[in-house]
């Protein structure tokens, strides 16, 4: 199943449960932050099943935010990639991205 197809299925699931109709972007974003905390905990514990679950939960929340804003994540990801695709540089040992100018 493609990402776009899964995205649509998540939106349908959310609509069937009243999430889209009865929520807003701020609420879904706060839920995404909560899920990010669980994801961070899973990464710290190197718990692969929990990492998979956490990443999926964060994506569900972000898909909901996008739907509430009348956007889709595929479009958002394409826009972000278009902005970064020609950047030159590297990530140094301290975790800082150094741009080539």
C-alpha cells in the first residue's frame, strides 16, 4: 500500500471516530508531542516494536493535523524535499549540520 493510500485510510478512520469533526489542529499537535515523548522513550530503550508503534502514532497525528488544515503529508513532504534537495553540507560529530555556501 502506498503512503498516499495509507494516509487516506487514516483520514477515513479518524473521520469514522469523530476525530476530524470534533478535534482541531492544536489538539492533534499536542497529541503528536505526547506520542513523540513515547517515541523518544522507545528510542532510548532501543525497543524496535515500540519505535515502530511510536512512529506510526506520530504520523497518524500529523496526518490528522494536515487533514484539519486541508493539506496532505505527501504534499508537505514534497515541499520540504524540494527545499532541501540541493543543499550541500554535512552533519559534524557534534550533530550540527554545516551548510556549504
